[in-house]
C-alpha cells in the first residue's frame, strides 16, 4: 500500500508491504522493517530497536504518541493526491463525510433519515489494521449513505452526507 503522510507542510511518502514477521516499510525512500503488534497501542521493533507508541484518530488525523511527544499526521492515498488535497473544510461545512484514507467499510452505523449530532459515528472504516469510526461533521439528518459494509473505499470517496438542521 502506498500513502502520503502529511505533517504540516511536510509530505512523507510511505510504502507498506506485509511480511510474515511484520512489515517492510519505505519512508521517503528509506527502508525500515517493523515487527510486533500494530494498533492503538504498539510495541514494535523498528530495524531491531524497541519502540512503544500509541495511535489514535482525531477527526481526519492520526495522532501518534512516542517518547512523550505527539505527532499529528493526515494519511492520503498516494495514488490520488489531487482528490485528497481538495478543500476538506468546504466538505465539512456541506455535511459531507469522505474517507480520509483507503480502507474497507466494516460497519455503517446510520441510515438515511436518522437524526445525528456532530461527532456521532456514522461509518467504521478499517485501514492499516485499525478500525476508525468516522463521525458526522455537523448536526442534522442523514440525507445520503454512499457505502455499505464490505465495500473498499479510496481516499476522498464520499461516504455519507448530513444535512444540517436549521435552528
């Protein structure tokens, strides 16, 4: 799998290939081997050196905490950089929920017509062996659900739309 990890203005090209003992990674052209458990809490050997870290979703970002510091990344599909760079803020204002990275829809938690609050989980997507609950960008009524469980999605793909309720 090829991704771009965006940290501020910096883009890091990442390639991930599963291996029997873990993963072969390429980070901006530099090969790295990773062995161990990957998920919200990680204990890894990176090129033979022990590393402990945690990872969590914060909106469209992934926050990795390592050695007392937090690193914020936004993952983008390297195959679709133009789609991924479009204005995410405008999509949120319109109530559109888009896939932040390629993955597999594990569960759809809302149906058309449901009333939801901003931040309520709508769709669960699995990416890089982590399940991520993607949330409603605004409070309102679900007006469209564009995916179903078991469907693969690409970065930037529309998952659902919430129409804001006028107060």
